C-alpha cells in the first residue's frame, strides 16, 4: 500500500524565516535524494513554498510525498535515516508558526509533529498502479 | 541518547507486574469499562482507589503467590476523560491517540470484512466508548469470582459502565485452559516462547531491541524505540504520568479451529503431498503435525524447526538460540527455508538475523511482549460447533507503531523474503495469522499471494530441492476487537486514586 503525506507547515512572517524557507527549498533535493534512494520506499517527493495571498512572501512550506508501507511504523524509516533528515526536519520546525519544543530529538515528538501537520489520510490517494518502489525496480531490472 | 553509563534501573515497585513477567494463574478475566455515566455521578477516583490495593507490581512475590490480583490499562479516550491527556496537541504517540480502528493503524492491522472495526465487540458498544480494561487473575475460580465482584461492585458504585465484548455466556472475556495447559492456544501450540530478555543496556553499542528500555516509557538514554511521551518530562504532565508505563495492544482474535484442523488433514492426505513427502516415512498423524510445524516454524510443543527439523524434541521446546542465515551461502537466507519456511508465523514475527529490505530501517527486528491466554471452550473433534473461541492477546510494547503495528504489518504483507521462491513482486503473508484480503482490498497489499511454499527435498533425487506450494490459504482468524491501552505506573494509578501527581 502507498501512503500519502501532505505536510503543510505555516511559517513565521519574519525575514529570517522567509530566507530560511527559500534556502530549504534550494537545498531540498540535494539533501533528500541520497536518503530516499537508499530507503527505497518513496515514489515521489517535492517541497513547495506556498505564497501569501497578498503575493508578498511565503505563507507555508509544503512537503508532498507518497511512500510505501503504513503511516505509523514507516515514519520511523525516515527518522532512522540519519542526521541529514533530522537536521532538515528541525530546520523546518524552527521556522514553523507552531512546533513542539526544539530541537525535536525523540521519535514520538517527530511523529506527533508530522501527524499534526499532515493534511492527507491513507484513503486520500488515487493510484494508477499498486506496485511498491522495490517492485517497480524489480520489474525494471527484468 | 548517547554515552557509556548504565541506563538507570527502573523501580519494580512502580511498574505493573504484567509488564515484566507472564502470569501463570490459571484463572483470569479481562473486564472492560466506560467512564460514560449517563445516570449517576462518575467517580473515577473512587474506582481507582478501590482497585489500587489489588494492583500487582513487578516486585518478586517470592513464595506467596497472590491468590488474586489485577493490572489496569487505560485508553487515550479514557485518559482524556480522566484529565490526564490533552484533547489537542497531546504528546502521547499519534497511533495511541487515534486508536486501532483508525485508518493509519488499519494500514498495518488489515482488519477487513468480518474483522472490520465496524463489527468489533459484536457491536455491543462503540470503539470510542472503551476507556479502561481491568485484567484480573486468580489461583482458583472462587478467588476469581471474588475479585470480579470487587471490581464490578466498585464500578457500579462509582458510575462506570461495564462493556461486554462477547455474545456467549455473560459476555465477559474469561481465560480458558486448552489441553490442561495454560500455555496452549486453541490451535494446539505452546505459546509464550521466545520473549525479549528485557536486559538493561550499558552502552549504545550493546543496545538491542530486546532491552527493557524499548518497552518502558522514560528511559531514552540507549533506547532504540524511545517510548513516548518522554521528552521535556519536567514540564510535561503527560510524560510525568506516563513514566514507567507501557502500552498494551489488547486484541481479541477468534480462532477457527475446525478450519485449521481440517486444513491440516487435507494437506496430510493430499495424494501429491503424500507422494512428495514419502521420503520422510511419516504416517498421516505425523504428517498433520509436520504441516502444523511448517505453518508456525515450531512444533506444537515449541521445538523450533531450525533446531529440531525432523520431530519435536522436549529438550528444545523452549529453545530460542538460533538464527536463519547461512553465512557462506550465495543467498544466506535461503538454506534455512528447507527447515523453516519464510512465511512460517514465528519467522515472520521474528525474522532474527534474516535480511530485511532497506525500507525496514537499520534498528533491527522489533520485539513485543506477549501475555496472551485462550478464551472459549475447547473444540471436540473437527466439526465447527459455532462456539466462540480464540486468543485474548496482550501485546505489550513501548511503541505501538514501531513494534506491534510493524510486526502486524509484516504478518499481513511479508515483503522481505528473498528470491527466487519468494520475491518482492509476489510477497506472502504469515501462514497462520495473516488477514487474507478479498479482491476488494487486495490493492492494500501489492502483489500479495495467498500461497504457502514449503521447500522440501526432491523425493526422486533427494539432494535436489523441491517444494510443496499450498494455494488458497484459508483465513484462520477473525478480529473480535482491539484496544490500545496504557498500563500506567503504580504512582500514576495512585494519582488517579488520590489526585497526587507522581514526581519523576
């Protein structure tokens, strides 16, 4: 089964937070590509900066991804993937309007932060195919 | 979460006994309550005050085994009513907050069709209304009757509503004894083998999944699981209350014993199977036991197939010092499947040193503490008598998601068994406990097959391998209901009885 995750995190409206959001957007692919390639459960992932309605500045960071496995146990795979992911998460949390006490060091704090900002439910996903990432790779390898 | 000093040792007098030891009391009843009080004033403080003196801590009882005792679990909805858990922005784990019927948990538990959460507890009550489970244990039937009376009288006096989970009898969950052995389950296997050692780690390097700090809340120093809530404990009342607690995935599973017995007989009398297995020289009854062992990975007496591949052996009945890999083999996981099939229940639930896919992470195989007993009368013969019987499962863990739900997900979708017979493109399910998906929900388990493959030797040319492939594995179990409870510490229960918050 694939699980949708739509992480919508409104950010602070100050200059530091706004610059940090732009930096996160710029660095996102370089940070996550080796992690996601290694764990082989993520179909797609992208980070989006949502503009304010006024057109000035950034309202929120949104991370959209679809990954294999159940939401609850497999969030751990991301948390367990190493320092870079934890640093990325804490950088996002640091500019969030609402966040748990920083830094986020425990698994349960991480899970609650993700789940409290996730706008998708497991059933909220259309899939053209049901195959998992490892299955797709296996098929491609013949 | 680093360092080299010994992790602090928990105070056993503050931990509910069920967490550190399995009880052998032959009588037990698992009573369920709601804190909803439509007609009288609810007095939970009075209820917990009445029950507190009978709560068994984890200290050694020496030679004076208590005649009766109890342990208590509380759901997240119960904790909210008690004023312990916050209604919003709670720091308790998300899956505990949401409950086992939630979409997130059901991704792992896979309770479809007749097992659906919408049908749990025979619809005698709503899932959200279950707030407290009291586990009562006794040495005699009279002792059990007395402690049940203490509990239910207090419940009535203090405005709690008892919830009845079954249809049969008085609707309560009583332990039953199968084959005069409290450790036997209705399928005939000895249960409770291969429990985590609950060791105390002394460094990060020696930390492993069987350590106690992965089951008890509040010992994050070397914990791989880090049970929560544990952060900011000095300023977080939820973490203070949860300290020294443990979660219980309380799951009631109906077991279709007639279907199981007849499945075994059908396999043992199938002419193709009999011909392929002729080289073993087994009679029909012995073949039944052989198939029963292959389904689980242990003979019904407990002997693991990895150590006793040909017949049960009393000397290995409790043995768990074995692994599945053959280091120098081309695929190290495969040779062991000649003894223990990949989707045998005990191999799926604890694959030990078997290779996992990258997506399973790097922390190793999660463990759980099993404290289950049987319910319902023993089946006589092999014809379905429509009696409700099965397992009262108490699966204790520090993280419901990382331990219970992860292992349950593997039972429903075991996608790390290696090729060539097993493949990521056609993953099997646990041969005994997998919830077989119907076509309507098979998309949840991409490519899943309901076959069970047993590697054997080729009877015509014994050094060469062959296999028995059983198609259409039946559904042997049905979920009657599930609740996620916190087993709070003794100090936390005392808080519920007195209003004095525990200090950590």
